[in-house]
C-alpha cells in the first residue's frame, strides 16, 4: 500500500483503534517528504491550482497522533506543543538564512534554498516557501500557504492558514509576487506571478477587487478563489455604499484597486491624476 493510501486509511480510523507505533512510523515518513517539498498541499495544474486532500489529512493525522509535551527553553520561557510537530531543524547545508530574534519554522514545512527569514517571523505546518523568497519581520506564513519563488513578504504581513476544511484551497502567492507591509491575504485568494500587493491591502475570498485599467471587477466564483491577475499592482481603495441610510451617513467599504500592470504585461498605468478620482 502506498503512502497516500496508508495516510487516508489511518485518517479514517478511530484514533483509539490505531496501532500507534505503526501510525507514527508512517506519519514520520510522510513528514520527511513534506519537509523536502516532494509532497505538498497544493500544486499548479495548467492555469489553476489543485488541492491534494490526502496531504492535508496527513497533517491533521499528525495532530491526532501527537501528545502534548513540554519544550521549554528555561523556567521563564516555557512552551507546550504536540510531540509530532517540534520546530523544523535546519543546518548550514540547507542554505536558509534565519536571523536571530524569535523566528520559528514548524516541522512539516518546505523551505527552499536562499530563503531569508527576518526576525521575528513564523511559518506554520504544511506551508511551502520557494527559493529566494524573503519573509519580513513580524510576518506569519499560515498553515498550508503556498509561496512561490522570489516572493517578498513585507513586514507585518499575515498570510492566512487554511488547513481545514481539507478540500479548501490554501492561500497561493505565485512566483515573484511582492507583498508590501501590513497586508493581510486570507482564505480563498490566489495571487498570480509578478503581482504587487500594496501596503495595507487586505484580501480574502469575500473581497471584490476593482481593476480601473481593464474596467473589470474580480470576485470569487462559487467555490473557486479570488484571483489577482498576473502583474497587477493593487492598492487600498474604497467605494461608497448606495444603501440610503449608509449613503446619508457617507459610509464606504474597502475596495482594493488595480491601478497598473507590470511594464511587460497588458494594460497601462492610470493616466496622470486619475488615481485620486
């Protein structure tokens, strides 16, 4: 029986009936490949992304199998976590820069060579971080997030975790995406390659994004994700509410705006002065 079939079988069993020693052996094999990036929660197929449900099941199985253990540094800094998910162990040969100052990467995470981690930051289980990416200070890469190559995550950025439900697509940032400071990108969002998410932008599956270059509005359709187009530059914006009472009170809601595209991509910059209109 292959690893995928074994994980799915164990996941469907009552935890109390498991052969714990055999289950832990299979889980540790699963986590070995997860750390190496040889299996991952989601992969790009054609123009879309596919969730590998069995990989999420394997991660959740690890929480079921783990026992709460103490991993305290000393009497003042005490920590208690599942035995199956200690901190990820790195060596110089991994080629990952992790500066001192309170950073942590959980076991069960793939971090490629030349990734730079600025303190403090945290990467949660199931995440995939591509080569050359920089993770800024006070930044969270949530569970199962898929981060491409040469991505910049600015300081104070939150990339949401999507471990459950098991069939939900995690947050995806494709290659060369730049996310500036104090952004939030949460469940139900795919950011295509080369896009720039300006400082302070918050995106989720429920967000509508207004493209003033192509005169389009982007929303998620059904159970699909909100997709930010390739090379788009997104900045914070707002739009007035047309409900009479809200309009009378001059209320507005957040409405991220696409104001230009990368020089090599379709679209142009907004004509001078129109960004403020």
